[in-house]
C-alpha cells in the first residue's frame, strides 16, 4: 500500500490516518472534507423500489451516520484532532477545504486558525445550495453552505482561475457584431480615478488621449482589427464573445445546483454533494496525477470526480452504507478505476 494507489478505507479517519497512512505525510495536494455539521440530524440513504401498474414503489431508508452530539464541546473535541492529523498529510503546496454550514463554521475556523495559522486562511466560499429556502419562525431561511479554504504555504499557493457560463446580464454588453462575431467595447483610455492630472497623454491615429497601453500594443491591435473607432473619433478595443472564457468565479458560488431527485448522479444519500462542486474544487487547486483525499467521504463524490479528472484519491468513511454507495459509484464509472478497499 503506497502513495500511488487509489485507496478506500472503512473506519474512523483519525485511526486510519494514524495507523494506515504513515507513508502519506506530505503527499496530498488537496484534502476536501464534508464532515458532520452539528445539525442534530440522523442521516440516511433513501432508495425507492420500482413500482408497477398495481402498486407504487416503496421507500427504503438505511441509516448512514448520526449528527447528534452532546453539545458543542463534544463536537469540537471530535473535530480538532482529525483536522490536525489531516494537515500533516498535506504537501507544501497543498490545501484543506472544509465544507460546513452556519451551525459550526465559525467555531471550526478558530480551530483551523490555530492549526494552520491565521495567515494561512485563503477563502470563505459561499455555496448557494438551494433556490427555495424553507420558512423559519425564528429567522430567515438558510440557502447556503460554507467552505473554509486553508493553504499550507499561503505565499506560494495559487488557485487556477475558474469561469462560469455567461448569463443574460453579462451578455448584454456584447451588442456589437462584425464578420468575426459578437463583441463588446473595452476602454483603452484612462477613465474615472485612473485619469489623474499627472497621467501622460500622447497622440495616436489622430487622437491625443491618456492611453492605458503602449503605442506598440495599440498598433498591434489596430493591425489585427481589434480597434473600434466611433463616429466622434474615439477609440476602444473589441472583445469578442468567442474569446471570452466566461465569468470569473469569485468566492460566491451560486451557479452550482444541488443534487436533485431526478438527477442521474443521485444516490439517495441525503447529504450528497454535486459533482460540479467537487469538479471546481479539484480543478482549481490540483493538477493531473496529484493525490486528493476525503476523510468523511459520504457518497464518494470526491473519488468519482478525482477519477474523471485523472487525479489519484484516498477516501475514508466509518459508515457501512456509505462504503456500499461509494463502491457502487466507483465500479459504475465508464472508465475502469483500480482501487484497494481496506477494512
């Protein structure tokens, strides 16, 4: 059992890390976890049996894990040693992503600040997990989860830019069109606070202005047809829709839907996270061949996405029903994925 294998463990993650992963210290580029939230809920896998013309299908529920605790202190005492053990597994360019919600995210952040150091905190990511909040008698309905991102070495840590599809609002500026397609206009002259009295101006193509770019750059854009001249002689740059990768993703993730009942990726696991969510996490912070870990593996989405992205993975969960779901998902992938299952 070495760091070049895909591994699935059944058991408590602290015991697994301490007793089975000694040779993996400093090997993980990314660890994502979706641990208990202190929600006070008993979770299960819900699977419906097929019905027929005479009888409707029945709903079968299998317990997965309990998120009921004897208070906050018990929960935090459970989480702290496990988070510390995971930190030791990360490489110098590695990162830990901890998926929580309003119940305990602020308490866990204090623990992570202690383990990593406050300056190692990179982002609090907000995932809008539903468009339909339930009515609450005491406050506003909740719609989001929180992902806390920490880097081992924050000075050298980099996120690969992620883009989402254009929406109706972002498409509106692309109202111009030529034989190359739709485009918008980008300023090449200083505007607003950029336009100070000290900013130098120079003449280019008959217009003197405080240009933002060097003359050679403007000449190149002119020769390649990227400069647009308005009726009053003012110049701007064309930005074609076909050349735009989309909208840059920020720390507000409102474009990834939760797993719906009719979705083909739905396993019936109540806390299952969508593949698109893990796809963004893994692609933004790892490269092909990197090792990815998930020690509260749940329905196994991390392994599925990691395999599809040519990353190696190590998963762990203490629930028998979770392990069954994970193994079925891995073995159901189009491309055969080799892994070792360790009890």
